[in-house]
C-alpha cells in the first residue's frame, strides 16, 4: 500500500483550518485547540458523518454537515459518509418526545436510494481523494449478543438516563424502551469500527457522538474528536422542520425551495447564510447590521433563497425560481407568512381543501365560489370544480384568504 502521506497532500493552511473549526460550529471535544494542532501537523485524518435513512430524500439540515465534510475533504483528509441502514431500523431517540417508528431493512434501503447522488452535489465520490460511502449494517448486523453485552458494559444506566429527552419522557410518565438505550451504543461503535479521528454532526447528536468518543478511548485507546454543528433555528429556538411546514428536501423543485425559504422567520436569515451558503463571514456580519438598522429583512431573505437555490442547481435556476415567486407575489396579494395546511396525501380535491381549511361552510358553497371565479390556485383563477390540487400549491379565496398545501 502506498504511503498515505505521499499519495495525499494535506493542507495545513492556518486560515482554512480556522474556518473549518469556527464556521457553523458550536463546539469541539475535547477542544478546538487540540483539533487545530492535529490538523496543523499535516497528518491525514479520517472524518465521518452519518445519516439514518428515515425518509426518501436528504433534507436541508443535512447540508450543514455535508458542507463541513466537503470542506475538510478539500483539505486532503479522508471523508466517510455513513448510511445508518442498521441504526435506522431502531430509530434515533435524539430530541424525540416519543419513541420512533421502527422500519424494516427493505424500507430503509428504499429510502436511501438517492442519498449518494444527492450528496455528490457537495462531496466528491471519485478522484484521488474520493469520499467513501459505507453502511453500518456491515458490522452491526453481525454482532453477537456477547458483543452487545461487552459493549454495554462500558456505560451505566444512570449515564444513559441523563439524556434530556429520556428525563423528560420519564417525568411525563411516557415510556422509554430498552432498544432506545442501545442506539447510542450502536452509533458509538461505528466510530470504533471505522477507526475515525473526527465525527461531525448536529448539536442534537452530541450525546451519541460522545458515546463514540468514550468507546474509541476505551477500546482503541485513541483520541476521537467530536464536532457539533449549529442547527438552523431562529432566536426563539424555532427550527426549520416538517412540523413548521417549511422543511426542504433535496428532491424539492427550485421553485419550492425558494418559496419555502421565503416562509422562514426573519430570525433564520443570518443563521441561514452562515450554515447553508458560502457567503463570507464579513458579509454576513454586514447583513446582520443592516437588518438591525431597519433594512427590510425580505431583501436579504430573497438573497438567501437565491444563494441556496444556486448551491443546489445553478444561478440560472435561482433566477427562474425567484421570477416564479415574484410572479405569484408581485401584486402583494399573497402574504409572505401565509397559513399552512397539511394534507395526508400528495393531492386533494380543491373543494375538499376549501371546506377543511374553513374557507367555506360546505361543498355546495365551495362549488359556487369556484364556478363564480372566486378561487385561485397559484395565482390562476380556477373554474373547474373537480380540479385536484397538489402539495406546494397556494390557494386563495377572495382577496384575503390564503393557504399553502403541504
């Protein structure tokens, strides 16, 4: 095997290392200084981030750690993207008020079919320093009951019980299942099996990642670093997510991505620039200052939307997406903070939506409103009473009643 030091040139540029250690980063364990020292030494390290395939597409939140992996890959270090095809069957309890639904392995594999292709927008999976794609069922599915007992012996019940979500559930009289205690052990063992030097993930993964740090120290006798990243949320702690109706999937159209970003709270603008774009820190500070001085936040939210769509597609696509958004909102008929209505299916009849949203009292009235031209879908007047509306559409009744179907 060729000497890795000669095959891969590792950058020790102090500015690049400092940027990696600070931008979007909440904390580094044991310290930023020790990780900076390791990276400055020129040693090629192994860095990984993992994702459990609980849905058929990567989400915008995944972009935060993908950008970090891409950043350190460009510095010449070895990068691994781990698909948690085994851990996804169990369900990560992190930040969950109730137990997750367990998935079959077939469901998990179906969910992650597009993950590599989607991640390749940011990570290079070919070339001399190609990122690796691995699956943790490769080792976790082969563990014996004896192996699990030996692994569990490294931790106490008290340590596992200290997790915030477990404490909250027990206080509220909600169940905490034994398999949820085992989840951190499984994620932690990933670090041991892959012999990594650094794990990167959201700050909601801190407990799981630190379990891996403990196991690496006790089993491999090595220092494993942990980097926790900030989550996209506003000053009140409100996060981008499905429950807010503004979650963004990599599979969304450019128009949907642009529109959803425009529905984010103003408090998410500055964090959005930091976590999801390559805009310089100085420019982000300037944007924050202008907003504090009274500049209209919508100006910067539009810029954020353009930047993010450009990252995913192209500048041309971003301009088209903005034009689409402007075409709908240019007469200021549609409020920027329009209401969200959740559908259990991909599409519904317009008549049913008008009733369910409370825009009309009955289907008879809904039909009358449509026939008389009082209803629009995405800015177009509708007179077909049988029309089916798909998710993402904006429905308007009269001049003041708006709702977005998600």
